[in-house]
C-alpha cells in the first residue's frame, strides 16, 4: 500500500516569527512608547488650531508636544502608559474660573482617528510589520 507524506515547508521560519511576536506582546513597553509621537503630533495640531487662545507662556505646549521638554511626562509601566504634563498650571487649561462653564480644553482629546493610529502603531510593533515588513 502506498504511503502519503506531507512535508511542511517554512515551518521553522514561521515558528521563529511567532515566537518573536509572542515576546513583543508579553513585553509591550516598546510598543506603548510608539503612541507618544502620535499624541505629541495631535497636541501640536490642537494648539495650532487654537492659535494661542489658552496658552500664554508655551511651557504647557512644549511639555505636551516635545518629549524632552521640562515638565513632559512620557512613562510606561508594564501594560499602561502615562502621557501628560507636570507644568503645575496645565490642569487649568480650558477653564475660566470656579463655577464657570468650561470651554473646549487645550489638552489632548483622543479622537477615534488618533485611537486607531495608536492601535495600529502598537500592532505594527507587535507583529513586526514596521520593523521587518513581515505580515502574518
């Protein structure tokens, strides 16, 4: 009786890629750091659109648009990240005083487009698309 055999070609390379993906997914710090430039760009666009309406000194703007500026907060802790400003008066952006109505804030609001771009950046890192052009 004839025997039929199956030869799996390319399994070693595929398994190697899958192990790399699993490693990057287990340690997402580098992936999460990819969202910071996206948020910085969004902040810059927001501040430009407001034409200086809420920002007088520029310290808040710099802390939100430049990663190494004084007061800039860009931290990753395990599977969470912190993006923001340590400029003490940044928390008052977009307010006009106690008990008043709050106009639109000059602080980042995550739009669906930005959320999608951030998710895609993290996924590209985990699946190595951006680094190696690998698509699984």
